[in-house]
C-alpha cells in the first residue's frame, strides 16, 4: 500500500480538475484514500463570515490514483500541496 502525506487543500483542487473526466461523488466518498491523521490550524474570527487556515491530512491509499475526493463545498484553495512518503 502507498501512504501519502497530503495537504487537504489539494483534494479540492483535484476535484475541480477531475470533474470533466470522472463522476463527482454526490453522497459518500469513495474509500480509495483512508484518512489516518488530521492537523488543523484555523483562524476563526466570530465577527467575520469566513475563516482562514491550513488543513493537513495523512492518508493511506489503497492503490495509486490521480484523484482524491474531499467534501469541501465553497472552499477557496490558495496553495494546494502534496507530499508522498513510502510505506
């Protein structure tokens, strides 16, 4: 198995690019990427309608893939990143 250390923001970017080639999940996400750890660094100001921050998710991949789906409606992604590590 492959273990990927993938920043959550890349998921949203991949979703937008993949929409033309693969069906977008409308309910439960596929189980191709299994989250194993979350690290969140969020700045939330109650008086504002938006928030900023960084989310990093460790995942275990069942097989190599070009697409990883994430629930992230209305997120604005500014710097998607992906890092891979051998298992």
